[in-house]
C-alpha cells in the first residue's frame, strides 16, 4: 500500500525524485493536533506523519495537549513556532482560540497547512497555505441523505467532542440531510467510555422511537456498540459512524454498523509533509485545497480496509 500511495502521488506531481534526504538537512516539520492522548484514532495520523518524514528525509514531530484542552493547544502552537521549524501542520479545532497563534506563526514566515478541523475559508483567513481534510458539514449532509434514502427519519448524534464546533457540523449536516431539525438529537457524551455507554442507553430509553444513531469516531462508536449490545438493539437500530477503527470495522463486518465514513486520516498527515517539502525546496504548491473524504465504507468493501484499519485507514 505504501508503494501504491507514493507512486500515485508521484504521478500527480506531489512527489519528485529530487525530494531526497540529501536536500533535507535541518528540515523539521511539526504537527500539532487537538487530540487528547486517549484518542486512538490519531494513531493513523502519526503513521502518516512518520512515513512521510522518512520518505522525504524531514524530521517530523507530533505534539498535542494530553487532555485535549484547546487552550493548551494554542500554547503548543506558540511553542512550535518559537522553535522555528520549516513548517507547521495543525488542526483548527476552535477558530477563535487558535486564530492568533496560527497567524503569529505565519507572520514569522513559517508555512502552515491546516488539516482535519476547520474549513478551507478559515485556513485562508489565518494565512495558511492550504487545507487538507474532510468538509464536515458536507460529509454529514451526505450521510443524512443516505440514511433518508434508507427510510430513516429520526436519530441520536453522539458527540464526544462538543468543544470542537466544527465536528458538530457533522450532526447538523446529518439532520439537514434527513430534513429534520437537530434540536436535542445531539448529546454531549463526554469521552469516558462508561459515561458514553450509559448516556446512549439513557437517551434511547427516553426516546424509544429513535430510528438511528450517529457517532463521530471510535471514541463514541466503541461504547455505543456496547450500549446497543446491552439493550438488545445491536443489529436492529440503524447505526452509522464517522471514521474507522478496529471495533468499528468489526461492527461493520458483524452488521451492527451500517456504514463508516472514512476521511482518510493517513492522507491528512502524509500529504502536508510532502507538500511542505516540495514548497520549501522548489517553491511549488498544489493550486487547490485537498478533500481527503468523505468515503462510505460498507460491509461489501471491507476486506482491504480491514487489513489496514487503525494503521493506514
């Protein structure tokens, strides 16, 4: 898979034969995420970052606030900029909090690429080179439209990152896709697995006519799987989720989960390193932002994804 990805990027002009460790002396790129240490989904991000660093000969660093605190993340961006790297890759989980630190980095002449969270418009506003990620509202809308075609009219959205307003756009898009108001369908589940499981069970008990559940990643999907097993709704309640992971793949395979939306986090970390290496060395830059998702993963197309889930998918 690694060879295929690299070959494909070379064909697109994103990788040059001239990109070699010989030219990379002293080059360092820092990726700053908003993810807490407990969020295993970001392991795929780390794998993409590491592989791109090896292939380009660039020293890469991954930094994050251990608890997921956005204020801490802002300080980490400031610290990364002060260390004078040749590039910063960062999420834009909270525009108001992170706008200043990112603009300060750009003002110091550090090229910045926004990934994963935020929007292309916000990336442009803070002076970033480009945005690489999944348009969250559009992904939610597509998911909602898919569910509507399947006959769904009501849902529960389990949001484990309410502090990240952009991720909440997934829930809003899903509601719009169904053609129903979001209202109280979105719950703040927190990130503790036991708390998530209990909140899902409590909501479904209080709202027995709920036809579907939408989770926003492994952090909320894994406990929701357990909740549905415990209340006897596993395999009968329409269940869609964002992102992939070991338990999500198992859920799709067993029929508990209808589909997973893959935003390809590997590419969100891998591509920015490739882009920044070429930008710093040759002054070349893709002309557009890059959408890494959404893509729907169902049971029918699971074999290849299953092999790399949690590693490259």
